[in-house]
C-alpha cells in the first residue's frame, strides 16, 4: 500500500509521540510536563506553554506554567526537607544515597536520552553521553559528601580557632534548554552533597528530563521535597523563587541578558548568585600546528551540538599563512557531517532546538551576508525541522556583529591574524571570557597563550574537554563564580569560624573586637 506524504508524516509524528510517552512512562512520568514538589507531580495554574518537536515542527504537548503559588510551595518544601538532610543524617549516608542516584541514572540512560533527543532535538548519541556524565556527577560528589571539612587556624591569640563548612540552606537553580539534564545534574549534585535543599527551574522549553532525574533520585532514596522542580516561566515562578525568603543563593545557567536580570533581582534581596552565561570563544590556530588535527578540533568546537554550546569555538582565528587551506579543509569536513533525525543513531547534528533560536541563528547569518561576508555553507536542504547547516563566515573582521555577539548555532566566523600579539588582542576583544583554545607545536607559545587569553577554560591542542572534577566558569558577560570540582563545594557552602578560649581566665576586654 502506498502512503501519501501527509499520511507518512502523521504516522512518523505518532511514532515519535509514542516513543516520547513510553520513555516518560519508563521514568515514572505522565505524558505532559508537571512540576515535582515534595515528591508529588503537580500542575501549575499559569499560562499555557507549548512544547514543539524541533525535528518535525509539530506540537508535542501543552502544559500550564507552574506560576507563583507552586514556586512558593516548592521553596517552603525545600526548606523543611533541608533540615532533615543536613542535620538528621550522616554525611556518609548522604553520599550513599547519591551513589544510588548515580546507578539509577545509568540504569535509565535509554528513556532519558530518548526524551532529551525528541524535546531538545539533540542527537541521541550525544544525549547518552550527557546522561552518563550526569551519573558521573552524582558519583563524584557522593565521594565528597563526607570529606568536606574545615580547618584549624593557628591564630596568634592562642584560641583554638576552627572552621566548619556549612550548607547555605535552599538554593534556587535556573537552567537553559541547550543541555537540560546535563546542567541540572551539574548543579543539583554539588548542592545536595554539601547539605543544601534545592528548587530548580529548567527551561520551560525542555523541562522533562530534569523532573525525570529528580523522580529517579527520589525512587533511589533521596528524601522527598529535598529537590523540587518547577516547570514554568522565568518571570512568574522563576522570579517568585528568587525572592522567596528561604532561598539563600541563586545559581543561573543561561544568557547574559537573563543573567543580568536574575542577578539584579537576587542582589536587591542581598542574595548572592553564580552566573554561568554565554561566550564568544576564540579557537586559535598557528601555522606550526598539525592542521588536520586543528581542523577536526575546529569542527567539533563549533558544529557539535549544532553550535548550541556555551563554549562553542565560534571565532576561528587562523594564522594568515594557513587561513585559505584551513578554510578549504573545514569546508570539506563540514560537507561530510550527517544532519538528521535526532533519534537516528547516525545523526551527528540535529536541528536547532526551538523556533526562537532558529530565527536568531538564521537572522545572524543574514546579517553577516548583508555585512559582506563570504558565507560558506552546505546546499543540502532538510525537508522539515529547524535545521541550520554548518556555516563558515569568511571575510569579516573581529568587529563584525557575528564576531562579537553569541550566535549559538553551527556558525563560525573565521578571521586571519599576523602574529601572536595580534592573536591575543583579537581573542580578548569581546565582552566575554568563557573559553578558548590554541593549536600549536610550540610548547612555550601554548603556555603564553594560555596565560594571555581571557578565559575560565583554555585548551591546548584540544577543544571542549571538560570534567566534573575541574572548575568551570567565566568572567565579564560570561558570568561569575565557578561550577564543578571543589570550587562548586565552596560555592554551595559558607565557612563558620569557631573560637574557643582555653585560657584559665576569660580574655575578654573592651576593644578586643572592633
Ligand atoms: P535564557 O537566558 O533565555 O534562559 C535560561 C533560563 O532562564 C530558562 O530556564 C528561562 O526560563 C529562565 N528565565 C528567563 N527569564 C527569567 C527571569 N526573569 N527570572 C528567572 N529565570 C528566567 O537562556 P537559554 O536561551 O535557555 O540558553 C542559552 C544560553 O545559555 C546561551 O547564552 C548559552 O551560552 C548559555 N549557557 C551557558 C552555559 C554555561 O555553563 N556558561 C551552559 C549552557 C548554556
């Protein structure tokens, strides 16, 4: 029997919805996003939010914004649960539960990856890697739970002075759509390892895997209510949670524009924040580099994840003597990258994750063309979906809009440089400070570049290597504060200084402490 194009499309859409619902059921969720508060899935009462499949452009479902009331309920719940978690249980027991969560995540890689691939449009093989990394994050911080202790400080007065690292209380975390479960696990794991309660608000466009993660964690033994998930909008439930009295710190992962607003709201209530924001990272290739390796690195730096990565190597700075051959090699490479259905095992690049971002990326390419760029792109065309083919913008200077503003798509601006000094000047000539890389055979030059380029993470003959044990963060428009490693343990705790006077007579006098 022959099927018409429309029937085929409808059937494919039905199959995708079925796959999504089965995956959601496999992690204990219903077919529509719901907030998770005190262990219960609950519906908000706010405006309707629509989830669209970025591969088919069809609506997957709608759900109501969590809105203000659920945000207040979530914060109060986390406050109560945090007391039991921090005081009613040994640190070793907390670590054991986190190990169990890690195992539960590993056991559910398949449904978690399927949900992420369909809703976020991320290739299924990338999703599997990210889910496995989330399991690793819980295992890593599980190990820290009973190893975080203070110091004894040899103060000159002879007092016994020691410090205790205390949890903050409740932290509110806000995450973006480009790496939903990854950024969720990244922030939840260190927060609970250090004894905090959590309210987390994933992007309203990709909320499901964060709810699934917390649901699996609760099934694995996490006390209900310790981590609560709000499915909803920033200006409603997000701002209500920032302002809630129980929230002691806000950790935000997202764009500089929203980050500024979040930090402003938090600071008005004298609450500290960590901001993990965007970037415009320079990937610098010298003429002594292994050009094939550098080319592969440049492709991975900007095209993987369809460029929707905060650390994307979106500016390719190339020594002028190898600029033309490297761009030719890059063009050949990008023609062999497989674009397609995120659920297809062979797909290397999926669609842009949502319609708003698709409009932004295509608008930036159009602006580059208007500014006189030589736009090198693939001519193949996908029938449907928010696809943007890998694109190189050549012939623009570092002052061009596409070299200064985050595109967050598979689009790289290539710029030639003369010498080391110019490469450093160009690399640092943006408002960001997130990441960067150099490709060179000269060890001394590699270290000089690592020293001179403004970046929280810098790679030498590599790109995008990150690990939960190594600090991550940026400066300027890329934010402030650090995540991962022991730095995150510091962000999620504060030091209490305790003084004990062992002298036979109290040594208290006026003017002793100002
Ligand atoms: P976004 O700033 O639009 O949204 C991020 C989150 O903020 C979402 O959950 C959104 O609902 C919430 N939000 C929006 N308005 C809010 C408000 N008034 N109060 C509270 N919360 C609010 O970012 P996005 O488009 O989802 O993500 C892309 C951006 O994230 C890019 O700039 C990217 O570089 C950045 N990012 C950074 C990192 C990092 O670690 N540095 C990692 C991933 C993504």
